[in-house]
C-alpha cells in the first residue's frame, strides 16, 4: 500500500508529523507492506535565502506579529517537538528557500534514500542550524546518507529534478492540499497536519483494509509433492 507525504523542509509540524506517523507505523501490523513516497511542497516559494536573518524576526515580519509573540509560538512548537524526541533550535535556524533541498530529495528518492534525505534535511534545518539552500551543505548531507557527493554536486549545479518538484506542487494543488504535512494513503484517505498517533494508526488500518480487499494476493494452502523448481532442482 502506497502512502504519499507532502512536506516542506521549513515546516516545523512536518518533522513532528513525521515522528508521530513513524510511531503509528511501528505499531501497524502490516508495516512491511507499506511503501512511502515523499512529495515536495513549498510554503513560501518566493522566499530569499538570508543566513543573516533571525528566523523569529522573519516570522514576526511576514505575519505582522511582535517579536515576543513569534518567540512564544516558537517556544510552544519546540516543546511539541521535544515530546516526540526532537530538538528544535530556532535561534540557529537559517532562513532559506527550500527548492534546491527538494531537488536534492528527489535525487535521493531515485536512489532509494528518500526517507533518509528528508530526515537529514529536517535535522539540518531545525536542530543543527545548517543552510539547506547551500550546495556544499546539501552535498555533505548526501554523502552522509550514502549518495555520491560528486553526483549531488553535479545535480545541484544544473536544473535536474526541478520539474519533479514543480510536478509535486502541481499535484498538491490538484488534490486541494494547501498546507503540510499532508498524508495520502492508498490514493483514498487524506490526513492533514501533525495528527496524534492514534489518528494515523486508525487511518492506516482503514486504508489497509480497503487496499487488501482488492490488491492482496491470496495465500494458498499447498499440498507438497514431487516437483521441479526454478533453477533445475528436482
């Protein structure tokens, strides 16, 4: 059963949602039959990368809030993150456009490392205070999860996977997705936001039940006898 997850690197609830979903998946008895695909989304595609801009001040400016109010909200999100074992350091976060980070994630996905890429990007942004728009940073992250560093550098130097990012965003618009994280299970059930673990688990069970009814191969009761197998063994 396929599950698609739309997210943006700069979304604090996306990382929290990832952890809660992972918790639910670990409790799901059919987790080995689940395929996860990460999809790109940009909350602010026009954002200009500025390593010198304080993330709390940036949030206050774009929302029209006071700095203290923005700080209070970041503190609340930091506490939410801590409850699922994550460390958020908003004081170190770098204001950065996520488009190239999404291109990097698509490269990783093509190499079977999509989840590892998302995890490394979230940790780099929220915990380590790294610039996720910086090519050297992305190349180092790629190397750390098993990608070829030169391939990452070559990919980022061009425009490869840009169309994939745009297609993901267009697909989200077609589905009516306006915020992230957003989880689509078996192309039938949508879960919006960093929901509680029981919500994820309940939706997993419901989705799987319907998926298995039409897709799961029947298991045969076999009466063994003399036969020849693939490879010539008889």
